[in-house]
C-alpha cells in the first residue's frame, strides 16, 4: 500500500467515513507483511477508537484477519467453542468444555494467558501438573478429534494479524473500540475452526465492560459479524460485579473447577450455575440434548476432563491429589451489617500477588456472598499462603446497614 493511500484511509476514518472491504484487506496484509509502518497503523487505530467501525467494516476487518493465517480443519462436525471476556474467579471454560464434550459436542478452544486479574484459562491449566497448552496444530486437532475436547494457546499460524495489531493497540491506548475488540475475538474463533460459538460477555466492576449498554453493544456486534461470516452463535451478558467462584488465584481456581466436576466440593453457587447454562448452550448449538447437570452429576464430565488433561500431558495421579497451599489464615469481619460490595479487581490483584509470592496454589477463598447479613467475627476470607496483609483484604469488603440490590447472573441473551 502506498503512503498516499494510507494517508487517505486515515483521514477517511478520522472524518467518520467508512473504509471498504478491499481497503481493509490491503491494510491487514500490508501490516502483516511489514509494508505499513507502525506509526501510520497506530494513527488509523486511534481514528477507529474515536469513530468506531460499523458492522460491515467490522466484518470486513474480521475476514481480512482470518485470511492472514491458517484456518484449522477437523474431520468431526459441528465444532463448538466458547469465549469469555474474562473476570475474577471465572473458570466457566474448565467446567463447560468437559460437560459439553461429555454430551457429544466437539469442542476446540483456543484460550489466552492473563486475561483476568488472576490469569486466563491457560494460566489455570498450566497450574495443573504436567498439563501442556503449547500444542502444535496437529496435536491440537488430533486431541479434539480423539478426545472430543482440547484447550490450548493460539499458535503463530492462527490470525497472526491479531497478535500484531493487539500488541500495537496495547502500546498506543487504542484497545477500547467495539469494532476492534469484536474483530479480534471473532477472527480467532473462526480461524480455530468453530462452526458454532457461545460468547460470555462480562459486565460489572470486575469486567472490561462496566455497564449494560456497552456490554450489549459488544454482544450485538459480535453476534452480527459471527453470523455474517456463516457461523451460528449466541451471546450471554453475565454479571462480574463480584468474583464468580469462591476461589481466587490461578491454581486455586483450577482446583475449584476440578472439585466441582468430581463432586468433592459442594455443587452450588454462581460459577456452577453459569457453567451449566453455557454448557447447555454449547450442546444446543450442536443440535444435542441440553442435559448439562445430568452429565455433571453422572461423573461423565469429570472423566472427560481427565481424558483431555491426560492427552495434553497431565499427570492424572498428581492432579487428583491436588490441595491448596498448606499455610491458611482466616480473616474475620470487624463490624456487622450487610455485605454491600466486594472490590473484585482488588481481590484479584491480591490473589495474584499471593501466587507470585507463595506459588500457584496460594490465593484467596471467599467465605461470604454479596448481600449476606453478617456480624462481627464472621469469617470473610480464607488466605492460602504467607504473604498477605489482613488490613488490605478487609478494605475490599464494604459492609453497611443498607439493603443490597440483587444483581442477576445473566442480564441478557443476545441472538
């Protein structure tokens, strides 16, 4: 692409005009081939943040990004994937993937590192003894077809344009654009070979999307471009105003997910409720009966999880013997009232600091829920590990005499 063409497209988007599909293809190809300087692409990205992209532009950009690399192929169909925009205590993938696979779905999931304050799905899997997420394409597709499910890291062959563009967006403060976010998410899912996708868009103080309007706009855009590219999908807007699970910390969250699958932890709570609904949506996308709870309670989902972990190098004997960090401390509430709020981000950051200091199985376990009536001396949190400040953790809980507005687990289903 010539310099004059690039200048024209930057000005076009700056002035709120559309960029056509052919030009998006040339832009993506030119940037991947290093024919477009980063400074000029950064200027275009900033214009996209200020003016955004419409559905047609987002679809064109997504199509160009998919074409920048390989698209995985499978012998079994339909292949389903799920995506979460991340949060604290969010191990829905570690529950929903084996549940859906136990019900006959073929699940091919490419996931990420460090998407949440306590890490992404891959960080949690890597906390399990022996488990590998750096699978090459042949190994990944082979496990998907033989086991029925695999969760691995994105390879350099899949949507290389996304990796380059996201790194530049991160450095230039141009991440928050609905069109750029949607194209990044959808391009990876389709390039990974998904025929159907279930999206979980988080909304609340612990999520990237802080309010319902923004979350709805992202969900609608993602659904529109996914369907425009010939895939079936559904999106759920779900609550992330408090941690989803009780455990917070990469290894602890994996431990909680395995405990829920195995039945060694009580099968209740928001995390499990959402995982079951997402798993049923994945089954429905494949035209299979929605029987997530039955698959969980029969043990079939746990057996599927062990088969997947073993195929990815996991030491099953060690995995089944996992336990949280041996040093444990319970922090008590100092006043009575109603638990009004939990600083979800601060809690995630504290758990991350504990894992850095004391290992993967350090972290925090919530012992109370938002809206709960508590008295002085009520246990708030169990700390696993030694490197913690009780006063820092207590400040994350807001206790008042006011009533708490109940927040739904799922706000909307977008189709």
